[in-house]
C-alpha cells in the first residue's frame, strides 16, 4: 500500500470561533497497522459542538487535543486491513478516527456497525454517540413520565431532534426551541414535536408560557445562555434540567454567564444535572440495542446534513455555531 | 384580657437591604381566639434569610407578605388561651406567629414542643425549621456516603452549622466556608468540622484545593455568588450540589449573577438541586424524631445568637446579611 493521508491538525488554540490559521492541513503516508490494529478508510466525519471544547487547554472529561495533533473526531469508515480478530476487510466501523482520510487504530477502540439495518451516516447520528447522548440524557437523567412536558433547545440539531422523538415515544408533550421558521416547521412536521418556539423570532419566555401552561417538567438544554435562563423561569415542581451542552457559549472569550434564574431550582425543588455520553460505558450496548429496534421499527427517524470534502472541514465546523445545520452535521470524505 | 399587641408590618417593598422606612411599628388590641384557635404569647422570633425573599412581590414557594401585613416569621411562644383540643394554657409551641408580641392562630398551624428535652430556643434552631432544613437538604437531597467530602457555605450560620454536624455523623470529611477567623475557629473547634476556609481572608478556590484534594462530593450552598462558583469548579465526579439559599444575593437590586461554572455539572456528571423545607410535610415528624434523639444523646449541638427586644427587629434582621451572627439568630421578645 502506498496510500497518502490528508489531515487537519490543530495549529493553534482558538480564541472565540476557530479561524483558518488555527488549522494545519497536512499530508503523510498512511502507516501499516500494527499488532491488534486496523486500518480504516474514513468515509464520514461527525461534526459535534463538543469538538470546540476539545480544542481548549482546560480540564474536562477528556484531555484536550494537543497543538500539532490530528483533530479528534468521531467518524465512520471501512476497514481496509485488520490485524485484530474482530475485524475484517470491508467491515463498516465507527470510532474516534479524527479529521483525516485514513486512521490506524487499535481494534479495541473500534465498533462494527451493521449497514443492513441502517445506512452508514445513521451510525454517526441517531444510532451513534449523538443518538445515545439523547437516549441516556433524556431517559436516565431526565426520567420522563407519560404526560409530562419536555422542552428541548437546539431542537433541530442532532441531539435535540432525537430527544424530542424519544420524549414522544414516552408519551410526553414535547416543545422544541429552534432558530428560524423552517427549523420550527421541521421539528413539528417531520419529527412530531407538539410545538416549536422560534428563538430568532422573539420572546422565548412568552413561547414557553404559551406552550407549557403547566410548566416544564424536563428541560433538555443544548444551548445555555438566555434560553436556559428562560426555561429555568418556567420550571414545574420537581422539574429536571438536563445539561447536555451550551453551544451558545463554546466560543465565548470571556466568562460564561451563569444562569441567573438558578434559584428557580430552590423554589421548585428542581434539579439541574450534567452528563456526557462517556459516563455510560456499561449501558451503551443495551441502549443501542433499544435504539436500533426503534429505528428499524420506524419509530425513530434520522436526519443528516451531509457536507462534502475533507478540505471543507474548517468552514463546515463553523456551521454548527452559526446554527446553519438541521439534523446531524456530517462531513463526507470525498 | 386587655392585652396590647405590638407588631412590625411591611410598609414598603424594600429595594436592596430593608430600610427603617420599609417597616411600620403598630399597636393594636389582642383579639380573642376564635373557634379552633389559640392565643400565643410570642417569646422568641426566628430570623431567617428567607424572610428577605418573602418581602418581594415575586412568585415563590409561598406568597409574598402583603404591604401592610404583619411580617411573617417563625416563632416560639407560650399558649395563653386555647380553643383547640390539642393545646392548653402553658403549652410551649412554635409556628408562623409573625413579628409581634401576640399571635392568634389556628391550632392546626401550631406545633407543641417539649421543653424538657431541649430549651425553647433550640426549637427554632437545631430542632426547628432550621435544623430540619439541614436534615432534609443534606440527607435527602445530598445523600452523603461515609468517606465523602462535604463542603458547606455559611458554615457558622444556623443551617450550615447543623449540616456540618450531620455530615460528621454520617462519617464524611466536612469543610466549612465562613467569614472571619473566629467563625472558622467555631466551626472546627465547637462544631467538629474537619477544616474551615475563611472567605474574607482570601482565596476560596485555593482553600478548596487544599482541603478537598479529591474534590467535593457534596456542596451545600447557603450563599450563592462567587463562593458557589468556586465550589462548582472543584466538584468530584457525581457530585451533588444542594441549593438551600443564596444569602449573598437576597438584597441584590439587579439580576442575580448565575453560576458561571455550571458546566462543571456536565463534565462531572454532577447535579445541582434546590429544595425548601416545606417540600417535606409528610416526613417532617419522622425526621424531627431522629434529630431529637441525636440532640438528647449529645450528638448534635445547638447554638443560638439571641438578641433582645421586639423594637430591635429591623436592625437585628440586617445582621443576617452583614454576616454578624454565629449560629441561629433569634430575637427575644422582652
């Protein structure tokens, strides 16, 4: 094999939104896989808000990406060569393959996926970390009960869209918050939410009063900032706020403004709980089985917003933060 | 009976710290108790940070005190006359008697206390709402496990001092945060905390690093503001933050600054939960029995800071917010 690998490496730690100069586009030969390793041809790269956090030199749930390292990314691809007994050439797999065309990784860090059950992009979306984040965040942290009101921010985004569908499966009333009329139409008409509030059109607090007359039982937050504050002000007794992300804050250059209305937790005997999907290693397989069943039965849909070309990675990543994507943003490696 | 009652009524809703003109000192004849009612001679008035919240015209867990109404307050006193079968003249009782010398209240809202087990002030303190707030907040919301690290703010205050003692009873490592060297000495030497951090002396974050080398498992917050933020930055995995109060913010005239470090909940799979003692009507009696047992067995101490004279109510209340009291602040009605 004389394969050439192209990669995006972190050139500098961004201040605010990542700039072109924060990236280095590199080329190197693809190494041979060693003992226990597999060589993967990367087909699809998952673009996730969490990637912005990985670029900062701060203590978090995983170490930051080092300057000079290939940018960390979840991805899906095809096994070209395997020195690991669980994988064979032609297998479709997912893993942390990075923003590059080829990855050599240990088989223990690779998951095989069945493309007869769902197309490959779905394994980065509803049946990937994205969907499983929605699954554990809503079901384990949020603990929905039939008849409760669930509000989801970033509702037209990758995680939010799955959260809303799962909440409907649990017979909840589901209200999405999204930016723009088209996204609001999408979450109601295509994902089956009961209502949507367009935060770009105005008053989120008024929308929450209208659509959550009995208050919010579960607020699943992907965005932080003012929308989190508006939701806190509308909590029902014993509400659960699930902190999944805070995309409005990831490029902040100053201190993140905290939620002023947090004392609503006190008067409502409510909780605000954070989590990341890596908290659930022992239950991931069990959860995925249930998600696959729902998907195959047509109870869950999956929507991917697929951009093309590894070279477009820097600009495509920025679409997450400008709110341009609907559904799961994926980069197809040409 | 020709008794005269003196009262403090809310004259105006305060902006910031209550001013003298926010109060009206009134005098009126004591009414006769009606059917089912008891007449109580108020001996001791409980001064609580929550009273400041009751003075605001905002939605909360109980309605605000109306302008012109007698200021709401927990208090302890002696029954002078009873038209309720559960009470007789000479009984010692507690209830929401208000800031006044005499109260006529329905017997259903009055609790009899046994002064052979503990002196009357203790029933506003360790064996009153204060102690029970510590009890349910720490044990039910915080759920301490032996060996965990518990941090308490307002540690020399009424609730904080009980929280720390209860956490020691549960074999936790207990670190208090208090203002001033004397308060820090008090919580360590008299209440048995393992360590104390003087927030007036400087860097709370450094103190938390020193005294919580494995992070904070439970943070019991009475103060809010910067101290809450410092604690959030030091959470251990699966930490529980108990929001009991935010005394640093109760007199704020602008928006309460939210805790900037709330995303620490996300990376640590941690929760922040609020509560008020009125959330526990069904379990109050059971909890009080256990607290009385601990108190009688000498496992819990109670400390009251007793000021004298109903006429000093406005100034005495302000001592809560300037951090002058150690232990439970009580006003003795002359």
